């Protein structure tokens, strides 16, 4: 039983929460994650309302955007309590929010199918053409260089190292984005990741060829 009014209220809340974001975590990111997560959930046996609420609220407490601890969920929890969502469901949704983020070698696989679906949808939006655009938007807002041939990507960072890392945006592809294809949870997610991954590899090939004067 999907409470459409509740979903609509959550959509309005995220629209306001992400107003003025230029880091690639704006309202349109959340809505793409919501749409893709709903589409994946339709292929699985999953609680659609949990998937939709968790995807709509997955970034509302993100430390990258709002400070605070990694994996926090205070805005999401207050929102859901205000909407009189059952306490057990609030707990389930907040757990998903705390689980899904990329944390280098400390990244975890969510404990529920709903969490796995939201994590896949969030990751799909980090790769492919949209993923490339988001990465450079994030880099610009955070004053990161586009690339630096002298700087090696830092592989195998743990959560703390990943959080503190201020490397250039092209390195972010090697440090995170190219790893996501093999970290997908659902069959649908894996399929969707393939083309997006190939597109990023093509982009990086072209990028380096241009930088090195081969084109
Ligand atoms: P996660 O919770 O897994 O970090 P998000 O939905 O918060 O996922 O989105 C992360 C996105 O933010 C990345 O895919 C990328 O587009 C951008 N991003 C984060 N860190 C960096 C970085 N260091 N350089 C460039 N882009 C970044
Ligand atoms: Ni996200």
C-alpha cells in the first residue's frame, strides 16, 4: 500500500532541501535516483514505499552537503516522524540511508533488498554521461582541479581517507566511478551499469588523447 500523498510531500521537501545545490546533488539527482530505484524495484520483490522514501531522502543528511557525520539521518528521521510514519519503517529507511554511501574500502552492501536497490540507483546516477557531468560540477564547486598528471589516484582508501581526500576530478573516476560497475547488487542494476561504464571509459580515453596531443 503506497501512500501517494506521503511520497508527494517527500518530493516537495527534497525540492526545497536541495535548492541552490550545484554539486550534482540537486533535486534532479534525487528524482533520477527515485525513478530508477522505482523501476528496479518493479523487477524485484521489494517494499515499494520503503524504496521510494529511502531514495527520496537518501541525500538529505549527506555530510558532503550538510556537514555532520557520515551516515547520519537526522533530517530524514524528523521528516518521517512529522509525517507519522510507523517507527519501525522509519528505522528501516534510516538504516538504508546510513548504508548506501560509497566509503572506499569501508563501503558496505545494504542488509535488505530495498537498500540494495537504492544503492544501485544512486550508483547508476554517479556513472555514465550524467555521472561525468555530476563529477565535474562537484569538482568545480569544491575547487578541485579537472586533472593533474602529477597526481596519482589514491586506490584503496578507507572511509576516513575517502572523506578527507581532495584530489582532482579525473582521479575521482579511478578512485570511485570506474569501480561501481562491479559493486552493483541487482541484476537490473548490473545490466544498466554496463553501457554507462563503457561510456565513461570511452570518455577517459578521449580525454587523455586530447590532453596528450594525440587528437
Ligand atoms: P555517495 O553517497 O555514494 O557518495 P552521492 O549521491 O552522494 O553518492 O553522489 C556522489 C557523487 O558526488 C559522485 O558520484 C560524484 O559525482 C560527486 N563527487 C563526490 N566526491 C567527488 C570528488 N572528490 N570529485 C568529483 N566528484 C565527486
Ligand atoms: Ni545520491
